[in-house]
């Protein structure tokens, strides 16, 4: 039986992406992870790290049995030679081409999903010839796939935490929390927990925005005026959402034992607990896309590139999560 083929983009070439992608060669998973990147760069990094990896060109017609120590590579050439730890804006287009190639492979039915190593948004913007602002993997893939709304969810340490808002200044969060937003984010979360994670009846706990979930209006009215009406509408649609709960108590084991995910209102409300529970083993999942995309829970770590100190645990979990999602969603293997 053929195995699902997953595209693994190697990300910023000066960072640890190429380093951790080499470890995919030794991953014991029933799938075909194919690393997208410059083959010469990957070999140079393998030599630096003293890793014995056989790099072979990807061929979709090759038998799908994965061999330990062998890494299938879809060669995408660098624009300029790369030095570990040193960013070069001239390679910005290369990083985007990795994403474009993975997306095209999914569109063509070749890949069952994509897993992304970290990129560096700043250097992409510095080197983006079009002048179009690049805000990250998630937004780029949403735009390419004409997806109106996506949801960021991190999984790790036995938790799944989705976010109503993501990278906003704290002063802007309250205005961004609207009833339509809470409802649409919860609907996307519910649908993907069901369709991509195989959870028949997802149970979602929702945090309040304010301390003590507003304390009956004494500490803020967003719970009463926005979040509770949204939850009432969602429950009327048959979606099992509960709350709003104070964020400082919802992450207790007795609260979480029957829950499938927590929906937090903003980035630093939901993610510190999750990263404490499982940093380095966490997975970033983009919900709402018409395909599977997972990613690592860390950045490019330029200071660790080529040092042998980078931990590939998060990438391995991201590959395993993408595989599980492909199977739960009954994605057909190629």
C-alpha cells in the first residue's frame, strides 16, 4: 500500500531549518516526507553536523517504502550561497518558492499536506522585490488558496489551544473581539477538529477576555455583550462550546480532562501555558485551509544553525501530526 507523501519545506536557509530537516531521514513514520530545499545546502549542513544522510532526488514513481538514513529531496536552488547564521535578503524569493512548490504539489494531488520549518519574516520583507508586506506562513498560504479566514492552533503537552486573535498589540485586542469573530473562529475550530482530527463531537472550552471572565461586568463587559451571545448562537448550531471561563483557571487538569481544545481570546493568554507544557514538542496547525499544514513551534534560531544543538523534536511532531490529520481526513495516498 502506498504511503501519504508530505512536503517538508526547509525554511530560512541560514537558520536551523536545514539542520532539523536532515533528521527527517531517520524518522520512523509510515509516510514519505519529502524535503523541499537546495540539495547542495542540505549536503553542506549534513557535513557540518557530521550526519550521514543519503540525499536522493524525489521521484513520485519510486516505491514508497521509507529507508532510514535516506532523505528524499525536491531540489529548489538557492538564489545566493548561504552561510549558517547569516541572513541574506537575496534568498527571500527562494523561501517563498519553497512554499509555492509545496502548495502546487498539494493542488496537483501529489502531496497529502505540508509541514513547514521556520522562516524569517524580516529578511523576506527586506528582500521582497514586489514591496508586498509578508506577514507569515499562515497569511501567505491563506492568500494563495483564497481562504478568507484561518485559525492558529498550537498542540503540545496534551493541550490544543486555538486563538481568536493572533499577532496584535494588546491595546488592540478588545476591539478585535467581536461576536462574529468568536463565532467564526469556533466554527472553524469545531469543523477541523471533526474533519481533520477525527473527533466526532468536539468539546471546546472558551476563555473570557478579562480577568475572572469579567466578574459579572465589574471587570469588563466583553463577556456579557460579545462572548456569551456568541456561545449561545454556537450552541444553538449544535457546537459544544462552554464558557467563558477565567483564563487563569481553565487550564487546570479537572477542567481539561474532557475537553478537546481551548479557544483563547489572544496570543499570550493561551500560549504560555501550552509552551510551558510542551515547548520543543509543540506543533502549530493552521485551521480553515482547504489542505493540511502544520509547522514547528519555534523560530529560525540563527545562533544554533550549523552547531548541532538544534532540537528537531517539534518538526518530528509536526510531521506526525500532519500524517495523523491526513489519515483522519481520509486523504488519498499517491
